[in-house]
């Protein structure tokens, strides 16, 4: 009876810990860069796992960092500016303007925009090492969306800057 009880509690504990283990099997972020004809701006939308971003921000700003802190938005903006950049077809760094962020219980979305209207993103370059310092297996995909389709780049810690290769 003791063995059955021990097996039962071991199995129960394993199931209870499964979500925490499963939550860290992969580290993936997605960014979409697209032109909005209504606003005539290039919009940049980043989506990441909330607890991974919070962990990175706590590491940088201290354990007391929370999203409801009055300084949180400014801290997120500075953190993002140091880890994400776009370069136009002339290899000039593109000025990204902060728009804001929103989060739910699982994800965080970070919004930026550019006050230009490119005809396409061919030969643009992107540098994105978001969360790569904190999580070695982090993979970030950046999709450039146009009327002609989507061209994407996949970035890793070893290669976090790439040019858009339009087809």
C-alpha cells in the first residue's frame, strides 16, 4: 500500500510540475514589420512570452520590477531600444518611435512605429537579440509583410542580425 501511495504522489507531483518544465522547453519571439497605409507609418509589433520578458526586466532593473510600476513603460522602452534595431536599404539605422505595450496572463506585445513609407523592405537589415542574453536557445523571427507577401528572417544568439532577402 505504501508503494502504491508513493507512486501516486510521485506521479501527482510530476504532473503538477509539468507546466513549469514545459514552459521552458522553447524560447520563441515573433516580430511583424508592416506598412499601414491608413497611418502612413511602418508598424512594428513584437510578441513574447510575458514571464520571460518580466524575468529579463527584473534582471536588468531589479527584483521589484512589475508591469504596474509607474516606471515600467519607460523601462520596457529602454530595454527594447537596446535590443532591437532596423536598418534601411542604405544601411542607415531607422528611428523607431515607441507606441506602447499590452499584456495578458501569457504574452506581452510591444509596439513601435516608423514615420516613413518604404516601397518595400528588400535589403533592409534587422538586429534582434531580445531575450537572447537571458535564454541561450531563444529564437526570434522577424516577418516583413508587404502587398507582395511576407519575407522573414530567423535570428539566434549566434546570428542575431540579418538582411531581408526578398524573393
